[in-house]
C-alpha cells in the first residue's frame, strides 16, 4: 500500500510536470566539434521504452480468434508452431491440476496432430515436393506457374500448352535426342 501510494504520487508529479512544465534546466552548451559527432550510445535519460506504470510496462499478448487468426507481418508457420507449444503447455498444466496423467493414446494423438499440421504450411496449403522432384503427371497448375516464373516463360493465347522441363520429357525421336546430347545440352 505504501509503495503503491508513493508510486501514484510520483506518477501524478510526472503528469503535472509534463502538462504544466517545471523548472527549466539550463541548456548545456556543446562545442561545435561535438555537435556533429555521431553518438553510438543512447543516453539512459532518453530511454522511453521503460515505463514506470506497470499497466503499460506489462503488455498483453493478443489471442487472435482463439488460435485461428494470424498476425500480419509475422511468419504464419512460426505463429502456428508457437500456438501449438502454448496449447500443449496449457493442456499439460490443466491435466496436472486435474491430476490426470498423459497416456500413450494421448501422446500418439498429439503426435498425429503435429504431423498433420506440419504437412500444411501457414497459408493452409499442403506442403508438397518441389516441381523439380515431381513426375510430369504430378505437376499441378501452381507448379507450372512457378516453373514459368523461375525461367521467365511468358505466353500469349493458349495456356494449355505446357513447356518442357527437360529433354527426356520432350519425347523426341532418338536421332534428335542424340543430336541434342552431341551438342552438349542436357
């Protein structure tokens, strides 16, 4: 109570000084050579990040849409990973408070959930192989778009014609394939 009262008085005094102004401090005269010199260190008096009031010093972390929302500008995969860790920790604490021990089935279910979440990236798209590792039949429209962007392939007209990824997939006659190999293309 006494320290809280003292803190409140100090806060009111700071507010009063901010709005009414206080005794003006004499300006420190700088030498011209020091005036333009770059200062690599901050003065402790200039630090505005530390707040005296605990209400502002301890910021609250937002729980976006109960774990379904995402914060802009931060990697969605990292956000999901952090959310999973927080959920697992809170589940463990709740189970410990209730006196429930984690069984093999619960651990297996948690591992299965983690495996399924790892198979999906932060944007809800299934994590798949790179287009270079896929067979021609496995290529999706998205893979073809990425392929075209990688090699700066532009087209007009019929988008149904897919470019060839390598000479083996071109299904050229043997004579042409030998000529391609002879020239040194692979």
